[in-house]
C-alpha cells in the first residue's frame, strides 16, 4: 500500500467511528467495532465479481429501471395533471404528489435498510414488488387529488423504497475494489428508466389513455422486479436481528454527519429541475410534445453521469469525484438554466445537469459505504435517505410557491436550487478533509 494511503488509514482511524472504510486505497477500523473484523478478513471476503455478484447488479439495474425511473419521470405527470385531471389546481399543489412520493421513498430508507441488515434482500423485494404494482394500478383508476396522493404519493413510493434499498445494499456486500463501478451500473438503471418512461408516457397517453398507460407501467414493474427477486442476493450469511433499530452512535462519526448535512442541502435543490424543466420549456415557447423529451434528455445525461464518474471514483477516490460533480451540478444550474431560452440551450442544460446530478446519485452511496462497517451498510444508507426525505419533500412545493409568488418567473427557483446544491458540496468537501487533508490522497 502506498505511503499516502497508509497516512489516510491512520488519520481515518482517529477521525471516524464509522466502522471499516471500504476503499481500494484507504482502510480504517472503527474505534468501537461491533464485529471487530480485521482489515485482511474484510478484504478477503469481497469477491469483486463472480456470477452471484453480477447477477445482483443486473437485478438491481432492472429494479431501479422500473422503480426509480418512474420517480425520475414525475415531471411528465406534473404536466399531464396540470392539463387534464387536476387542471383546477395550481402547480405547487400538484407538486405535492411528487414531493410526497419522494419523501415517503426517502424516509422509508431507515426502515428498509434495517430490515436488509436483519433479513437480507429477498424478504423485502417480494412484498415491495407487490406494493409497487398495486399502487401503480390504483393510480390508474384514481380521479381525485387525494386518491393520487394515496396511490402515487404513498403506495408507489413505499414499493419503490422496498426494491431500491435492498438492491443497492446487496451490491455493496459483493464488491469493494469495483464497488463504485458496480453501483454506478445499477444506478444507471434509474437514468435509463427516466429516459424511457417519459417517452413511453408521452406516446401512450394519447394512444391508449392515462389509465392503460399507467397499467402498462405496472405490468412492466411486475416483470422486471420479478427478475430482481430471483437474482439479487447478499453475500452476508449472518443477520443482525438483535441490533437496535436506531443507534445514535452513528452520528458520533464526524464524516458521516457532514455527508448527511451535505446531502440534505443538495437534495433540497436536486429534484427541482426534474419537476419543472418540462413546464419551463413550454413557458419558453417549446411545444408540449417536445418538452416531454427534455426530461428524457436530462435523464439520458444521468446515465453517463452514473457510469463514467463511478468508474473514475474507483481509481481516484469516491469523495474526490463526488464533490466536484455535486459542486458543478449547482454551478451549472445557476449559469446555464438561468439563461436557457431556446430549445438548444435548454437541451444543453438538461444533458449537463443530468450528468452531474447523476454522478452524485451514483456516488453518495459508495461514499457512505466507504466510511461504514459491512454489517451496517443497509442501516447507514437507510438513515441517510430517511433524513434527506425532508428536504426532498419541501423542494418541489417551495419552488412552486416561489414560481407563483414571482408571477411565473423561474429565476428565484433556479437560484434556490443552484445555491443549495453548491452549499451541500462544501459540506461534503469538509467531510473529505476530515478523512485526509492532502489533495493527492485517494479518498
């Protein structure tokens, strides 16, 4: 191991009570380990490949394609509802459906993460698939605002959470050296779904109607999540049935605390472009049919953003790649979106923002896992997402309220989104500096 990496190990051991830092270049052992694995034991138990590992990646990709891909496509529903079923309601009110969906999905992370540590993925994936499909079918027959809130905002979100968290946590038990790459491939499924679903919705809404379009997406979820149930496995044989549901000692770890704070700020602004880019496009003279494709372009940029930075993160360090990507997502929101008026300019922003926001989505979990014990992966990932559920809930409605208060001007909303994402990246930089103050270290 290089000298610089040994220095990172020594400093991280003093700074962090997170468990084992699972990084190809730096490893630290918890001051108060619950399982006390040696560094050699932990390294030797990660196969970093094999049939079971890559089948888990495949299953996770498919699960995220049909679940989180739908979550990324709510902008399509936002515009459709505003023009059809819920045209009597203001945009900020309609946005509560998507924001509640995000909040329930994120908040369920603590619960499903703890269940994963106790029981593994399959016992969560099976009921999660059924809930996701049931909620989708209920959305297809909804006619009232409260019905969309319950079906799409709650049931679908619970189902998404139940297939999302176990799938990604399971991957982390199979990989160490190539963990970011493996997770990036799986998370790219959400971007691919975000490309396909808006186009599918746009084409089918007018051909078969809203109800059957949503039902078709439900059948797709049933098929793809069924594959995930069969293929997603965890390498860990032991279950943590006796572990507490919430351990406040998690927050004694300073890097973990700072990543959580940074994620809270970043998540507040993260979904605002996804919610409003379609409306922004139509308000700037772009036809509604073309505007639907802007969201798909944004999600397409996210596919590459989930793959390329993840590969680089395994080479140069997870924090080292995530932090500049998070910062640039906020910066380009301020610089590009503010002045985007033509279709070309909006498309450029969509691609660039999709890339850098996708990189954050792909790398935040490897960063959390890097500063966590292997037996706490599910819990820590879940706790992070449960906490960021609150800014995710507020971001869309606050942006909609600003849009209404400013008479339809998007400037305030854009400033809010960009500023919060930049602020979040600075807290993550702080966490990285606690692990190592040397720029050249792979962290």
